């Protein structure tokens, strides 16, 4: 069974993720196939747009970190570095693509699944969709360009919000995604997503301007209720943020304590430093991805990634033995 189904329908290139048993975790082969298709269609004048979708109602739970962990244990760190480098290049290709890239998403959209879609031009979600960057729990860091993109969300551009989403692994609902601009369109169900797919393939404008397709209206965003206190607290290094949260206390502290329980201290410190380094006022997306590559070379040589993936995805005991919290300067020097 092909892990990725690549086909053309009329003037549309269609990429279908097809590893449903592992929630479409992105393998090295999938990344290679997607990249090759995108490069081919970029030069093909008969293709006017690209659709990225899933063969199941769960979109994508992220990269195949279990495979990456096994390669690290086997001593093949170069293969893991190449895997992540190729993923970042795929994301950059999507971000700079000259044609509409339309993602049709339901269910889970996490980690590398967001990297695959958030950089595209049109991001359609169903009401049951949710998005998160869960890297803190597996001893990695928020990558795939998201520490840059999350700072410039069209609905609420904010470094503090980017830090909150990244460091807590907060699950954004479809309403949250619409409010922040992480999603551009909302539909009611997976069935309606399929109907939209057919309309697009038949030639409907992906913006929805020339079609009567019934896009749904989002409800109230729960995340938006926290914007004010997030702006007050999620600034600076991780020790500064943690201190701010302790000082404010209340419901925010409860929320952060809940979401950060079991997180890798190294991941929290590293990701906070990466967010500061990837300030859109200082670097563009290319520079942000280069920073991620630098940090990746360090994190993969530290113990928390192997241990975190073991605890969450392999043994599933959710009892990781992470390294003590490092000084922020450890990662700041790498990113400097």
C-alpha cells in the first residue's frame, strides 16, 4: 500500500496521506514523495492548484518520531538529521509555492502535520479538527517553521501567543484555529470536506468567492479568552515565563501546570530560546528553519528525545526520566 497517493484530477494535483494505522505519521518516503510531486507540479502549467488531504478522517499526527528514535538507538544519527532536514525543505517549498496549496483537514493535526499545512495558502478544517505542537512531551522542540509562523498568525500575531501554544502543547479547537487564522475556512463535517474537494477539482475558486459552498461560521474561541494574560506572562526565556505564570497564578497557572506536566525541561528551555531567535522582525522563514536545523543538531545528541518518545509512544508509561533543566544560555549560544 502506498503511504502517499499522488494523482492529478483535471487541473488539480492531489496528495493523499495514506498511513491511517499510524495517524499518517510522516515517513521519510512520504516526505520525499510529497516534495517530488510539488516540484513537478510547480513547473507544470496544466496544474493550477494542489490539494493535500488524508485517506481517513484523521489528518496527521506528525512526523514518524518512533522511526527516528530507533535510528538514533542504532547509531544512525545522520539519517535522522537528513529526515528532519528534508521535512523542513518540504515545508519551505509549500510556504513559497507559486500556486494555491489547499489543505483539507479533519481530526488530529499535530507537529509535522501542521508544518505540512500551515504554510499553505488555504487551510480548511472540520468542526472536529484540533491542532497542537506536542513536542515538549517527547523531548524535542517545536520545529517545521512553527515558532516563526505562530508569531505571525493573521488573527492574532503575537510572540507571547506563539510561546504559549508551543510550550504548553495547547490543543486548538477548530474555533481557535479560525480565530487565530491558523485555519482559513471551516466546514461542518468530513462529508462536507469531501464535497468541497469535488467542487475544487471541478474548478471552484479555492477562496470560495465563486461558489455557493456552505462554509460554516466558527463559534467562540476558548483560547481567545486567555489572550490578555498570555501577553502578560509568556515573554522571555522559559525561567522568566515560568516565574511570570507563578506570579499571576489563578486559572492560567492551573492551565500551564496541567499542560506542562511531564514536559522535558530541556525542550521547554530550547523552544523558548528558539521563539526569541525566530522573531519575524529579525529573521524570515528561511532563517527560522536554519535556526531549527542548528538546534536539531544539538537536541538529537541529548538524551531527552529518545527517552520522551519511549515514554509517550513506545512503552507508553508516560513516566519519562528527563535530564535536569539546563541554563537558557546553553541553547542561546547555539542560536546566536
